[in-house]
C-alpha cells in the first residue's frame, strides 16, 4: 500500500526533504509543537509576553488550526496517491510552496496584531481551502465515492475557520472562542475519519509482517455513530451551552468512541496487547475517557469544563499527532513497523501530562507548577520523535522506492 504511488511518481530528482508530503511537514511540525506548547506555558504563567492581544485564542487556534492544518497537509499529500490510484504525488517546488504557505500562516498568526485579521485569515484559510480542493477532486471523481466523507469534513473545517476570522474581525457577531470550541469537535471528526484509514493500513501491514492471515477492518458504522455523537455535542454546546442534556450527549460520545475498540477483537488472533496496536487503542481510549469526564462535569455542575476539555486537546490531539507521525514516518520511509521503550515512554508521558493538566482545579495551589510541568512533559515525546525519526525523514526510503 505504501509503495502504490510509485508508478505515478513525477520524473526528476528532488531533495529528499521534498520527496513526499509528510517529510518537510514533520521536519517542521515536531519542533514547532515543542516550541509552541512550552512557550504557551510560560506565557500563561506570566513569565513571557507576546505581542498578541488575545493570547488564549492564539493558543487554542495554533493548537487546533496551526498544528492541525500541518497534519492535514501531511495526511492528504501522503494519502491521496494511495486512496486514489492515478493521483500524482505533490513533490519538489509545488510541495515547497505548500509548506511555505503553512509557515507564513504561522508567522502571520503569531503577529496578527501587526499583519491584520484579513491578511492573516486569507493566508490561513487559503491553505486549508487549497488542501480541501486537492482532496475533493479525486474523492468525487471516484465511482464508489468511498472517501467523500474526508472532503465534506475538510469543507466544514474551511467554513468554521472562515467564521472564526470573520468573528475576530467583528463582521459576524459571534464569540470567536465558541467557534474555536466547535472547531475542535470538527477536527476530532476529521481525526476519526483519518484514524480509521491509517489504522487499517498500519495494522494490516503489521499482520502481514507477522504472517497473520486475518484482515483488520475498521467498520464504518461504528465511526459514523461516534461522529454523529460528536457533531451533536459540538452544535448543542454552541447553541445551548447550559443545556442539561450535554452530560448525556457526552456519555454517548464516550460510549460510541469506546465502541470503536470492538474492531480490534479479531476472530482467530489476539492483537489487543501488541505494543503498536496499543498505541492506537490508547488514542481512542483517551478520547472516550475525555468525554466521560466532560459528562460528569456537566452532570454534577463542577464548572471545570475547560480543564476536562484538555483530555481532548492535550490527550486526543497530542496522541493522534504523535501516533500518526510515528506510523507515517515508518511505513512511508519503507521500514517495518516497530516499537521500542522510548516511543512507548512518549505515549505514557502524553497520558501523564493530560491528567496533570486536566486535574489542575483539584490542586489549585500548585497550578502554575502543573501548567509548566505538564507542558514540558507533553513536549518530550515529540523530542523523542525527532531523535528517532528525523534521520529517516532525511534519508531515502529503506526499500529503495522513490518518495
């Protein structure tokens, strides 16, 4: 599967860091994640000031749209040639232009008070819209329409991103913070759609690697139910933030997400405790746990929604970014899937950081220490990723195939 692009690979020689979509993105994204999260911790603690009027919105936007858009670019530029045979991989100068647009988007948003909302919005929305366009063309041309959900999900993200900038410019009288909360849910929907495809490719690759004849299928009806529950929660929270049903909707989200784990129970072989499979299972589980905590928050009126929301951001987003970067950087550099103690430690650290950040209200006297410490712990896995995978990203594929 990871070499199916070969017949359509463009002719010519390209720098290895521009030889396939994930390479330059991951080379930039990992250090950017480390920089932005540690910087935010010190900003929030009051040790550093940035020339940004609304630092909270900056932090949320950068973690959702800044980091999230990079993952979108890497996923689609890497995955489209495999999902749709005949799609030519984007490499070389074209890829460099897309990466430069992402970098410009980050720079402009960091200095949005200088560049202005409309210029910053144009750059950021332009990149998301362009990737949506690249995804939509093959998705709707495909006779079976198997992946149109990815295109629709991307359109929803472009729309909500546009609404965010219009609300920031006060063209629309909507609270931009609430729009960011809905954006988080829409990104989670895209994450589930992407995770379904990534898990099927990687786990079947693992089964083939271990000479197991069974096929792993991530069944669409389970994901459709989870996505429906997530969307219901996102829109009810936006329009009816004090509605008592939010507690039960969160429980439904958690239950539907946990139900995805049923796919990992094969008929003849037990793969549940294989280290690599546990990475994906842990990612799904932390998302479900997050919704259960949010449900209890609404049910018992704890009023710590934003803290428990970090199960979905620090936890779900962090683990998805980490795990997908590992999977793609392994399979798409022509290597066999592997795990080691350092990668597993990274996953455990993300989980620890998530609980530390979410439970800050219960240890308020140590809040500043926990803010900074949880951010540093959360950043360490991406440093581990850089140490292990940057050499892979800067070398030709181990199997000799281009890309």
